[in-house]
C-alpha cells in the first residue's frame, strides 16, 4: 500500500480520536461548522468553541514541523476563492454541518440526516470537479 | 478552565490529523473528487480511519458513559428528518468544496500556513454562514410582526 494511504489512515485516526475526546471530555459533537460559527460569532457564550478553533491551526502547525512536511501550495484567483468560500459557508450552515459533523460524527452515530448529507456533498463535489475538468 | 484546556487539546489533535491526512492539501482533495480523471483515493483512507474510531464509540461506548468529564451533559443532535434545507445545503457545500478543495475544518487548520488565499477563503466562508442566519432572522422577524 502506498505510504500516503497509511499516513491518510493515521491522520483519519487522529481526527476520530479528537472527535471522541471532545464528546467524552466536553460533551460536544466535533462538527466544525457549528463550532466555527459559535466560536466566531458567539465567543462569549461558547468559550470552549473558541479554544477548539485556536487548537486547529496549532495542530496543523505541529504536524508540519514535527514531520518536516512542506506546507501545501495554494494559488487560486481571488474571485474564485471568495465564491467557493461563500458557497461552502452558506451550504454548511444551511445543511447544519460539514465533513466533520455529518461525515465523521454523523455517520458514526448512524444518523439518517448525516448519511444523506454526506452522500450529497460528496456527489456534488465529484460533479463540480468533473464539470471543471470539462470546461478547462 | 479544565473545559477550555480539554477543548483546546481536542482542537490540536483534530488539526494535527487534518494536516497529516492531506485534508488541507487542495490538490489532494480535488484529486479525491476526480474519480473520472486522475483519482487519488487517499481521502477514503482518512474517512475510514476516522470512522474506525467514531463508529464503535458512538454505537458501543457513549451509551455506557453518564456524563462528560468536564461538563454536565452530552449534547447530541436529535433530528432525524430529511428536509429541503439539509439537501440543498449539503449540495451547495459539495459544490464549494469541489471548487476550492477546502472544507471548514481544514480552512481553519490551514490558517497556520500564513497564506492570504486561505484567509480570504475562510473569511468568505464565515460571511456565507452569517448570511444564512441573517436571512433566517429576517424571515422569522417578518413572520413575528405579520
């Protein structure tokens, strides 16, 4: 098996462990959409969400430093970034979750809403990349 | 204080896993969606790894616990209905994710890369979330005054 699959698997295990720990210790679902919204727009009533959000970049920073893995490249037109970011924000808030809340935790809970949501966003993601490929 | 430290620790482990797994690498994410082209199956292993932990915990472990260590109760979603908001929201999210290759967790984790592109994406994403609540509040306000 290629090494990147194993690293991906290990990264996935780390994500799963973090989600389980957040439920066991704090009693909350590790759904980044909700945590980010609460942490950014209602920080006073959700200080735990602020703490979690601060941890995300720290953890990513730690991985790249400890493993000496270079930071991935990003180079997209600004209008495309804004459009994509806005659509992700509207979609995740409207659909009450993203890859973490619906994908990792929701499927783990066997929630019908999350299973349906995950199937839909994976499908439209594939279709979007397919259409981009046709146009480029 | 212990609650905040625990939450911070969970965020660090989560962000570590996101960066390690390649979720913050837009080329890898787009490659995963590119099943009709040059498909990169790595993210399947990421999802598999995460579910190997979360599925047994939520199905077998959580029910044996009375309360979280640092707070009063477990807060779990209770809704089971599939409505238009869920379906259209998920569809839109997938489109945006396929456009750029970043979903919300990796967007915040990747802020540590100090790259302006990621900051722009993340601010636009939070604006999108804000607009949904703004419209919701306008609609409920009109209903209340009607």
